């Protein structure tokens, strides 16, 4: 029985079909189908029921899936113990935010791939909150403020932000000086949200209103540049516009509280060495000791 056949079966079971499993594994659908057929032949049992609607586990497949996942995980752990120190192999699937990922995290992942030639790195950049368990990711990088979750989070660095507007907006509507005044302005919103600002050690929560919403911070910067309203933007995304004067900071006395950069991984397992190495690299890059 081939370990790659076991891994492929687990991916198909978790992804819900051959096509998404092939994408996760980075191989062809025909290769996935051959591995599944070989595994079923070895076991003498049908593990998957294939229909026009997709792929479903049979009763035998449901029983076997947990055993296959456990065997694969234990073999990976065993391989790690005998690899030369620092060597990584296998596959690392990482989800990262689209707003920050390509500019700030992609270089770290590229360095990781360069330093570990046997490691296959697959990254997905999206501002959607990815379900790393059901979608088969080893971990995710998230930025900002974490919601309660059963996932395990490791903070790897701080992130700060500013409230920004264009000079044209300020000329037309004025610049808010207090949280109460902010409520009379157009806010550029990531979703239906509250904004926290700080007054010394005190956190003040506001519910700004606005007619422009986007799920991407780069789009909010564009809206701020167009003079539509006030954006809450992480440092690093608008530095060039601040330097040029195209955007200016407002409510400097009440800055947003610092958020964080986090590595999120599934619960109930010791992090694989490849995830630990990624955490160490991100800490070296982003942790300033704050």
C-alpha cells in the first residue's frame, strides 16, 4: 500500500471530489483517479462513490478515512525525525490575505522555497476567511484582530494602522478630531463593522457609517484617494500616498489600537516542522518585540 495513495484518498475525502483534490495536491485528475483505483484494489473495498454530482464516501471509506489520515500524519512525523537538521520536504499549503500577502508575505514564502529545495510551497491569496480545515491548508496568515475560534493562533508580529483621507475630502467635509465627530463622516468600510480607536490606554468603540464597502484594503485606499471618505488602513499599504500628500492622517490623537500578524493552524495537533519554520521566519521578519 503506497503512502501517496493514502494521502490522495484523504485529500479527495476532505475536498469532496477529485478535481479539488487534484488542485490541492498539484497533480492531474487522472493521477488522482489512478491512485484511488490502486488503493481500492489493494484494500478490496470501494471507498468512494462517484456520481455526476461529485464524490461521496462509502461506509467503508468513512471508516477508513480517519485511519488513513492518522497513518499519513504519523509517517510525516517519523520522516521529520530522521531528516537532516533543517531539511524540509513535502508540501506546504498556506492561505494569506490578498491585501498584504503578495507584498509582505510572498517574499518570506519565496525565501522558504529557495532554502528548502525539496519543499513544495502552494500559497493562496484572498481576503476571504479561508476554512483551513475543510479546504486542506496547513496554516493561514491573518492580519488584524482575531475572532474567537477553535483554531490555534500564534502571533508573529504587530501591525499598526491609520485613519486616512484625501486633502479634497478634508477640504469639502473637514477633518474629524474626535470619535464623536467621526460619526458625521463617510467611512470606507471593510464590512459592517465597528472601529476601535485609542485614547491613551482607553479603547473607544465607534460605529461609523459609509456608502462604500470593500473586502480588500487596497480597494479602500483607492476609494480614499478618490475622496469618497475616511479609510482605516494598515501601515505599509498607503505609505507612498502619505509621502506624496495624496492622503493625510486624521484623528491623530485617537489612533486605531495595534493589531497583529498571526499564523493560524488546525487544532489538536503538534505543528509540523514546516509550519514551525514558517513561524520562525515570520517572527524574524515582523516581530519587533512590541
